[in-house]
């Protein structure tokens, strides 16, 4: 079923000429072996298991203040007695396999950033693949969390034997909980937004549902014209939960072709190829919906958050980056480079439908692991 797009909402982002510099950090984390149905449904052939990275962000303000948004997984996670027992049990039950090469502090310093000057670490939420190891940063580096963390989530292990994070993550440093009822809170789209620096350059957004106190970030990276980077955390786990949408229908011809490794880069891919995977074949409904397995604190609230993000995701001047989006690798520039020039480099267009390559098996377009050739499947296979 083909539908026309609905005009996107006006996000109403307050005017400002202030910007921040954003670097997307590949935390060297890889999480694999998880059934995708833990987080989203339906299970699509060839994409039943997740294998994903974990991204964080370095946020640098012109005043020399700097923040980190998320930390990935701590590199010593496999050592005995490092993680809380409740977390080890959960990871084992989920069947997760985790590899981490370096901690974020090491990555920062190897890239030439002095981590001693870091003002704060922001946790999008308190799950193990986002909290990293804040204890590797100086005591003056605050830890920022979302609403409800102190009263409904803390304390950490061992004070709370069932906790999945550690007391040492925040011991000896300021633990600051963001309130979306305090001064400096504005409305951006349907989000409550806290203006962190007070100049319109970086906002923390209230994005509840997946976890208590889940936060996202919205950074203005250029002005005149404005452009923004949306740091989504785990507001959703796969861009197939965002796209297509009522604002961004699946197009009849997809370019760049998500299977460019197999076909001519200049040849579009027909959107109709993926229609059987869409709910009711509707080109305005996302491929995935949220699962009800307990992996989301409030499924209904999480679904509302996703709908709100769709209003930003349709825009060419907003780069939406989810924490575990495989599509980024090979397209974006990672730290120590910045992502501020994403519009100039065309990343939104390049990334928008790239996730569809994960559905190659489901649509009958499988690829060999070795000896890959453009001649393996000819373009006319799409037509037959």
C-alpha cells in the first residue's frame, strides 16, 4: 500500500548562532549473539541476530567546556568480579557476546583530547553498554543522569545487590540528575528539552520508555544554515523502528542502492522489493515495532518517543545517530574527526536506507562471504 507523506511537524528549535563540535566515537565495542526479537519485532530472515557497535559522543563547546554522551562497554568487563552479579546473569541469559578493544578515555587520549578537562559524562541511560567506566575520569568530572535515576534506579552494586551498575561509577563525584521541570527547559517538537550550556547549542531531551530517565541529545553543529545531530541512545535499537514513517515513506526507487557492493552504485533499488516486509505492505509504517519481552521499561511510552523522533528523522538538516546503528561504519567520520559537516558530506542521504542491506536474505538477494563479485547477481534479478 502506497501513501503520500504527511508534512513533518515544526520542531520549533529556538534560534541561536551558538554551536558545539561533535565527534562520534567508535567505542570499539561489539555486541553480538542477541536475538533481535528481544528488542524489536518481527524477526526478519537473515536479521534474526544482532551484531552491533556502541557509539558515544564527544561534545565540545567554544568556551572549552566538554562533555561525553555515553561510554559504551568497559574494556575489563570480562574480568572476574568486575561487573555486578545481576548484570552477569542477564548478559548470560540473553546470550550476548561482547568484545571491547579500548576504553573511551584511552580512545580520547590517543586522539589528542585531554580527558582531564572533561566537565561531565552523560549517561543516556544506565544499561551496561552505555555506562562504560566513569571511574577512569577525574573526580571533578560529573556524572549526569535522567529523571528518576536517584529515587527509582540507584543505588548501584554492592549497596543494591540487584543493581546492574556500580556504586564506583559515581562515587566521589557529582551525580547530577536532570529535571525537565527546572529553569532552562523548553519545548522542541514534542520533547522537553534542557538547554545545557544556556545558549541553544546543546539540549538534553526527555526520551522516556526504554529505561527510567532515558536521555537523548540534540546538538546544533552549524548555524546559518542550522544543522543538528540527534544522539538517540537506545530510544530505539534499530533504524527500522523509525523508518519508513508517515513523514518519510519508503520511496519507489532507493538511491543510493543499499546493495551497492553487488550492483552498480548509480542504479537505484526498487522500494517495492521490501514491501512484503512492511506491516500490511504500508510504505509509511516502520519495518519493526517494539517487542514486549521486558527489555523496555514502558513499551507504550517508548513507542511515543519513537514517533516523536520520526518528526526529526525526516529532516535533511538533522543527523539521527542511534547508539547501535551498524549503518554508520564506512560512511561517517569517527573521532578524532568531527561530524559537524555531515550536511556537506551528504551523510543523511547516504545513511537513510542503508539499513535495508540487512534484509538481503529476506528479499532473495543474498551475498557470498568470500569472492564477492558484482556479477554474482545481475540487476535484472530485481525484476524477476
